[in-house]
């Protein structure tokens, strides 16, 4: 569970509540950590920045007070920490004798700024919410661990998609904080090319939508139509062509599958939140500081990832600059899921085991 923290004027912790989990790993605990007067890289300040998180397991510290078993796992764009509490991820990793056995590890699953139950535009500020970036998100995660949870060292820092990009930034900004790093479905370079283009398509669609109304669309009127465009683009980019063809083999079936996906997104997402989440990647640029990463790092991508295609050769080139870095690309198979392969732990958990062995101290 989330440990009780000391009382400071700059923070508070709301009473945690338990959540259900599969029978083969401990239940997770949810809680909110509030950072007072959080200053964003933009210069804007939020009087209270709420960071929500889920945890599994208990903190273990050595005789010197150093945390020995903390694992930070960060989610992707528009996701939340809850996405990891599912059979294909938690069921492969958090159970007894599994790679991240939650009876031995203290697993932290935060909701990033602008996502889930953390502070976000749709809470009420709408387009007046501070313009946050990935640097802000990593700083808030660091404050959560250090001040909110009392974690002063991590056994492993890992993440998927946007969380994978955060992992690279973690390795550069806090190189002595962790024993190992594992970014999944990401590239250690500035957002550019097609990856930037699909984000711009969504950003432009929302900002140029008259119904968006500068972010002040009335709740009674529902979400602006551009949120549908965002959902359609997410469907297009998130899987591989083989799977999409299999689930949508005809014109009529494609329309049916796409409409169902879009309707699910529109029911739960907010246009301002999606806009901010995609714009947040504006300051992601780890390329100039890769040599600063000290912990062993294993980067894993998949061959059928449309967002980070191996054809670019970026990962293979840049990993050579990481002192203890290694990279692998999972081949296309009937088990891969395009960009979404990052959450199918069975595809890469053996590599995680090896990384933990190699980084053991």
C-alpha cells in the first residue's frame, strides 16, 4: 500500500483506497499526492498539482535507508496507470515468482500530469491549464517518489510509449537514481517525421474545430466533433496492418469496427485532455544527453510498430551512445500487436528477467 508520509506544508496525501486485482498478485492501492505551487517549465504555476498513483507491494529499505525494491512503470499518451492492472501485463509480471513479483517489489503506477485521476484540463481549467511537457511530467513523478512515497532509489524505471520516452528522460535527468531502465515502444530522439505528423493532425483538428471554442465547449453540448478525428487516428496508428485487416476484412466491417472504437473513446475522453496530452511531447528531445545515462538500459521496440518503425534505424544508431545500452526489436508474429505490443508482457518478459540479473548489485 502507499506508505504514510511525513507532513509538510508543500504536500498532502489523501486517504488511499484498495482496488481489485487478479487473485495471483496483490491488490493495488490508490492514492493522491499533491504538490503545492508546482512550477512548470513554461513558467506557469499551479497552486495544487494532484498526482494519482497505484501501488502494489511494500517498500523495502536497507540498513542505510536506501530503497532497494521500487519499480516505476509509466503509461502511454491518453493512458493511465490502471492499464497495467490487466492479465496480459500484471498477470505476467506481478504474481508470485514472476519477474516483478509484488510480494518482493514495490511497484508504482502513476497517472501522468493531464491523465487519469491526476490534475488535467477537464477538471475545470480547460484551455487555461498550464502547458505541460514531458520534462514537467518526469519532475512530478520524481517528486511523487521522493516526497510522496519516500522512495529514494529505484530498482527499475520502465515505461510504454510515452512512458518509454519518459524512461529515457529519467535516465538522463536522474542517472544515479535507478539500477536499470527499460523503455518500450519509443525512440530516443525528438518527435519528428510521421510521428510528429499524426500528432499534428489531431492537434490541428481540435484547435481548428469551431465547436472546440477555444477549449470552452459547453458540457451539455458534448465533445467537439474533432475528438472523433483524434480517436480515428489513434485506431489507425495503434496496431499493425495485418491485425486491422483480420478484424476488418470488408468495407462494412471496417466502418463497424472503427465506429465502435471511436464511440468508446468519445464516451470517456475529453478533447482538451487529448489535445494537451499530444502537445506535451513538444519538449521531448533526449538525443543530446544519451551519454549521461549510467544505468544498464534495454530498449525494446516491435517490428510492426507504425509509430516507431525499425526502418528508420534511429534506435540502432542512438543506442550506441548509451554507455550500458542495448536494444532489441521483437519480430512480427501472430502475437505482436503493433505499437500495442508494449503491453503484451509475454513478448518481452524474458528480456526483463535478464536485465534485472545483469543490473543486480
